């Protein structure tokens, strides 16, 4: 069971055209945000959204952010 006081950060890369989703967990918001900035700067495909999100668990993330 996850601890609701502990938030894992996730980097989400979502391809709007294909619907493909890649989720990478990080131990801190700082790490996930740095990864988001780096990915956003270097991406060549503008159809890919890159976001960093905090969530108590991957399951909670899927419930709250599924499309």
C-alpha cells in the first residue's frame, strides 16, 4: 500500500497522434522537472506532450490522468 504523504514524481510523454504513453518514475519533483525541461528542449516531434506530475502511486496517476 502506498503512503499518501509520499509523492512520487512521474515524467509522462504522451504522443497525441498515436496515443502512445511513456511514464518514468522519479524520486523527486526536482528530478522529474529537470527531465521534463531537458526532453522539451530536445524533442523534435511537437505531437509529444511532456509533463511532470506528482502522485502517491502509478495507480493513482492512471486513475487521475488517463485519457
